[in-house]
């Protein structure tokens, strides 16, 4: 199985550190790499725009592995050395076209707010049609998932990619205050039955097909369902994604049916009643959201209590649903009839 995955995803049969690490869980490697392959080869985005988005997301996450790989790729699609450095400097640096500044701001807002405000969405859709818009948003979202996982696992840059994030550029991310959640969908779901999220992605069939092929968390991960839902619900709460929350409290995750103290999830790891394992999981979800990684002590606690494979499964549960929450918020996916709204308690990180 390992050889088949390497043959599919490794250039010249030479797997990098990320793929070699993920191969400890082959199904995870195959699923993550399949969606990444769509974004690199099947997306509607122009290669220059794609690499600007990926580089900015890598910089926001401070992920050297993705940055070094995509600096190399950015050069092949025409980005000059000064432009690559300017990605780290951000949207206000002199030299960007107005639309390229829009793309950089898109990455910043999705990363910081898990949302795209109306003015930026209008600027994005002034040049992009629906498929380009969805691909741009999902490129940021998916590379956020990869960066969070790579950071948490300590995956190092490949030796053949010597470029590193410029250390003399101050880390500064300024975005507008997040606007209230959307009351009307920006991307209307296709008509029919089924969850609104699935019907929303079906507006872009190629993206929807690629996304369905990468759902490792719910289909193949062996993490205990209660632990998985803890990570997903805390991430949905932190991202202020009410649709995500509603589906995993009820229809999809069935947290209430499992007897989970749902309201305590909003209070986080310091709420009374959690087991030591549950507290470690919630702490990891908060650290991923706040710090784009997990601390050494939190990883050690997860690995000791769950084993290394399920510790990875816990991390990818939160990282993947960060991506999903960002998409739900940006596309304005609306609650289904009867869905449970956020409780009016707790505090968001």
C-alpha cells in the first residue's frame, strides 16, 4: 500500500518528509494527498494565484515545510524572489495588483476570523466566477488543515527545498473585526434533499468530488467517536461556525445522543467534569486554533493516553473541521430546519 501511495503522490518516486510521516497512517496519507492533488492539478485557479494563496497561508501558519516546497513551485509559475518575499509582507506591500492584494487579504481573514467579510467577498467575486471563488477559499482552508497537522507533528522541510520563511519580516496580521454571521447564503445549495453543506459544495462538481474523496475523519479514522466529536465541536465553537456545531450536536455527530455534556464544550477544558483525556483533547483543539500547533506537553499527554496513531487522529479531526468551519462561514451555509443553535454560554478563544 505504501508503494502505491508513493507512486501516486511523490514526484519522481521521492517522498518528502510530509508524505513519509503520513505513511504511518496510509489511509490518512492517501486522503490528504488526494485533495491536495486536486488543488494543485484540477483547480480552476491560475497557478500564480494558487501559489500566492498557499504561500500566504503557509506564512500565516509559520509552516516551513509548506513554505519551502511552495517557494520552489512559485518560482516555476513566474513569481520573482521579491514577490515571494512580498507575500510575507502582506497585502499592503507595494507592488501587488489590486486583485492580488485581495487574495492575500482573503487568506488573512480566513485564517484570523474563519470568515470573509462582505467587502472582501465582493472584491473577490468581481473578478472570480463561482468555481474560482470556491476554489480560492478552499485552497486557503485545505492548506490551513495541512499546516496545522504538519506543525503539530513537527514535520520538517525537505533537504532539497532550502528556502525558509524570511525571519526579518515582522509577523503582523491585521484584519477587520469579524462581521455577524450571514443570514442568507452566498452560495445557494443545489435543489434536492440531503445536508445543505453537501448541496452547497455540489455547486462546484469537481471540487465536491475531490472533497468527498478526502473525508478520512468520519470514514476511516479509528478514533473513539466521543473523542472525535469533542474535537469537532470545540473547533466549530472556536470558529463560530453554528452550522458545524448544529450538525455535530445532532444529525451528523449525534453528540447529544452519546450523552455528551454539550454546553460544557463551550466552556472548554477548564469546565468541571472532564476526564483527563477529554481535557487534553479540548486543550489540543484550543491550542491548534490559537497557536496553529499543539504544545509539547499537550502532545505528550495525548500520545500517552491515546497512543500515537489516535493522537494524530485527534489532531486531524480538529484540523479538518477548521477547514470545514471556514468554508461554512465563508459560503454562508444556513442551518437546516430544526437544527440546534449555539448555546448562549461559554466563551470563544
